[in-house]
C-alpha cells in the first residue's frame, strides 16, 4: 500500500496579500482549490490507501474546513507541523520528516507539493516508480527556458534516466529539465530522510537540497511529465495557471 503526503505548510510570502491569512493550496484555479486538482488525481489510484496533508498552525483551521467539504472515498488526514510563522517554518524536508515520524509511516510514500498543478495523471509515474524500487523517483518537467529554469532545481539525466546532476536554483542552468516537487520514496529509503536531517547544513531545507544529497547515496531516477505544469510560487505563475487551466 502507498500513502500520499501533500506538502501544504508554507507561508507563501511571495503571494501576499492573497496568502497573508489564507493558504496558497486553497487558492482557486478552474473553479476549485489548487490542492483539489492533485487530490482528484490521487483519488484515482487504487494502490494509495490514505492521503495526509501537512500544514502549519496558522492555516490548520482552513484545511480542517476544506477537509469537511471534500468528497472522496479515501481517508484524508490533516496534520499540524506546529509552526506559526514563516521564520519558524520547518521547510519541505523538515515537514516530510515530521510527517513520517508523527504518523510512523512505514509504507511507500508519494509526496507532492500542494501548490503544483499539472495535466498528466499519476498512473505512468507510479508504474515507472514501482519498477525502480527500492530506489527513489522524482517527477521532472522540461520548462524549455533556461531563464525560467533558474527558479527551480535543474536536473541532468544519465543512463536509464538516472539523476546524475542536480542543482537547486543555479545561476547558469545546464538544462531546462526541472524538478516538480513530486517524489516517490519507497519504504526501504524513508530512513534516509532522518539521516539527512542529522547532517544537513543550515538553510538546506528545500526538497531539492535533499534530492541533491540523496543522489550521492542511492540511485535516484526521474520520470518526465508532458502537458502543462505550474509550480505556483508567485503572482505571475498563479495568473498564468488560472488563464491556461480555464479551458482544457
């Protein structure tokens, strides 16, 4: 069985004032919250038995209210990472570690950023990931623009689609292939998250920093998504996502 973890504990300061008192994943695109687009895809995967959404103390009540109106068959749990402001945030890796320990997760784990919105379904990604077990797999997307690639984790692939190089927000990207904040971590590799937390440098809480470290310790593979993808980090991308996803 697989568990799905949706990361929704950020404070989204680049989207102020929209997100000053309201969580980014609950902003709407195509007449429903951004997170619903992701939940709808996860709900279609029968192997996923539970969805966990990790948020912070400030936005926890918003997600509890959202959960009450959600109509899917799978159990959905909201957990609070106990942070109250941007200065005290745990970061993506810290939140993954918190969720794994808090829920004592021992299953394969699908992890997705709650502010990601994309066309493709998850079936092909998960089929690929299952074939690569026990090694981790990340979702990647060709953004086709090296200037835009500077804002993301940039990926270089080798034989068998193995990640051979990864740079978080490089000034001179070596490709336009970027990480999507979509990961499959088999249960055999979950212990590496705690190991990373013990050895990480200050300020290296971004998920891309973990992937960069992880690829040096175990093989990490990548699955390329097609279609449309937006990581809604600022007003520009939020506006583009609303415009592009208005019609199919």
